[in-house]
């Protein structure tokens, strides 16, 4: 699915200005916005979700124009069918796991879930291995469990796009690898396009198809990492190539390091 | 001898007046607190100060203001009497208004602090999950602020029960109609009925202490955020 972002926003805090001036398009179903903290990654993601209003610009997800200052379009956050995974998950502390997951499909006057919604909640509980935890409260969950609840909660509405804000930053390093694999599985199972932000090159290596590099509120480069020189003949990631790309040590454009060199370095 | 007329009538009346006053103060307090906690507009802190004013002003001064507003010739009172035939002065409803105004800042302050303590991220999560503002308020903000609001409402109830000055100004001291506990204590002492005064004082103290204990419990969070 195609995502087009072209937004401008100036933030003022403590007398210091930060200008976000971001323009990119992503045709792949797994885009990753990479950059150091303070680069404007979160702001960009929040603008796509409708949680932050750009000063001007345009945001298009698939066939839906979500924001277009020229045309006076600004779809409200609750009417954009995008899922959002908050960095620390933002699970509702007063609701159980089950109620958190059901939140998006329950109207305010309903005390009980409809049969259809209850079936979907049960499916998701199974899928995310949360069955025994359905009555638990968020404070009783581990980091990995919290993340699975947050994913289930976002996916129950079958969003057109899933936005992930530093999905692995809150997890300990051992868990990260597992959750990356889990995210790949979710992606193929739900067929949901994703746009994630990260400052960890490992995330990009493991998941990205397109990487958007952000720095100081601007897009430095947009790189398709599905093919050579980032992948070998079998589609496996070429070791070190992504790190090379992201650290920007290479001045002559995308790295075209022969694999021999990498082996030699190792 | 203490007669039930001397004790239970004022007690029941006081509970009725304080109950209604708390209800009114809570509804108004929650709505205004939510608006002030979430909206940004010029003069917000001036409005906040005005909402807190009944807490620091002498109750008799408040009572006087209320007379000016809801008295038979008052700004609102005249309209009420001419159009609806309602008189508030020297009625238990008048006592409710007086107690509600005096108790309002307690529930307003508690509700504002409670709303400001609700992390915005939970509301944003609800919005992204397709909820419009009213649903966000009802299903996320209010439940998360609920305990603070309830604690404030209980303090407001205790304050309304003890209301004396403004109530006396607006509703007077008509035995069986507007004579609440605190006014009855005053009247009993004035009349030299020490046994009645003692009994009323003990009843009032027990009710107020129970409320403070209960609201203290509510203020302790059950789930750490």
C-alpha cells in the first residue's frame, strides 16, 4: 500500500524552534522510519494517526486522503482507520486484558460484547497466547505480554495501516529478537501494512522493506532495501549493509560492498 | 429528655439537604473541572480562582450574595417567582443551593486534579481506536478520574452537612423545615438544652469522621499507573 506524507509543522518550546519538514512516499508494506531521537519520527507518526495536526501539507494512506491543508481535509483521529502501537503500549489500566482488546469494537452504551465481537476477542486471545490472562490487569503483565495485548487491541478493528512507535524499545534485548519474529508473523497473518519508527538499525535489518531516514526534522533518504545490494540472491539480508546505510559512513550513495569484504572484516 | 423531634428531624433534613447539594455540586464540579482541565482559553486561571472563591469567603458573605441572586427580588429569584412561582428563600431547597455553593469548590478542586492526573496518552489511544470525544470521556477519562472525584464528592458532602452561615442567611432556622443539624446545635445551646446539643454534636462528629475515613481510602489508588 502506498503511503504519501508531505507535512510541515513548527513546534516552539522553551524558546527553541523545531521544524518538521518531511516528505516521503512508501510503496512497501513494511516501512521503517529511522533516525536519532529528536529527529521528528514520533511527530510524523502521530500526524499520520491524527494525534498531531501539521501546519500544512498532505497525508495519503492507500486511497484515503487523511489530511490535505489545501483542500481543507483533516479526518479526525477516530475516523482514520489506522492502528497505533504506543511506545509504552498505553493499555487502559482500569480495564482487563479482555476489555482492553475489545475496547475498539464496543460501543459506549454496551455492557456486553456482541457475539461476533466476543468471537474475535477470543480468536485474538488465542493467537497472541493470552488465553489465561484474559481477566488480568495491565499492571500484572510483563513487557512482552503488554505488547501482545496492545497489538491485539489495535488489530481487532482491522486497520488499513498499523503504526508502531518504537515497538521494541521498551523490551529487554533478549525479548526483542522474539518480538521481531512475532511481528513478521503477524504481518503475514493479518496482511496489514505497517509503518514503524525506530532508532535501532537491528530493527531495520530484521523487518524493513523501505527505510526512511530522518534527521533534524528532514528526510535524508528513502531507500528500498528489498533488493541488492541489501539482499543476496535468496532475499536474505546482506550482513552489515543496513548498518552501513544508516550510519552514513558511505559517501558515494548506497553501499555496494561485495560480500567478501564483509567476511574479511569479520 | 431528648425527643426524636429534636434529633431525627434535623438529622434527616441535613442528610437530605447535603445529599442534594452534593449531587448538584458534583455534576457542576465535574463538568467545569473537565472543561478547565482540557481546554485552553484566555482567563482560565481567573475562572479557576472564581470557582474556588466559595472555599475562602465567609459563608455569611456567600449567603448575602445568594440572597441578592435568588431572593424574591433577586436577579434569578424574581424570574423564578414570576415565571415558575418558585421561592427559594426560607425553604429546604434554598438550603440545598446554599450548601451546594459552599461545597462546590471541594469537589471541583478534586475533580480538576483527578482529570489532570489522567495521562493524555490513554485518551489518545481511545481516539485512535475509533472513539469520539464523548465516548473517550465516558469510557476512559471518567473511570480513571473516578476515585478522585468520589473523594471530592464525599468531602463536599461532609462540608454540606456542616454548613451553617450561608444556610442560615438563605433558608433561616425553621424547625422541621430548614433547621439543619449545625443550626439545631446552635439553637440548642442558645436555649440551654445541653443534652440535645451534646447528642447532636456526637451524631455530627461520627458522620463526618466516617466520611473522612472513607474518602481517605478512596484517594489511595488501587492500580499503580
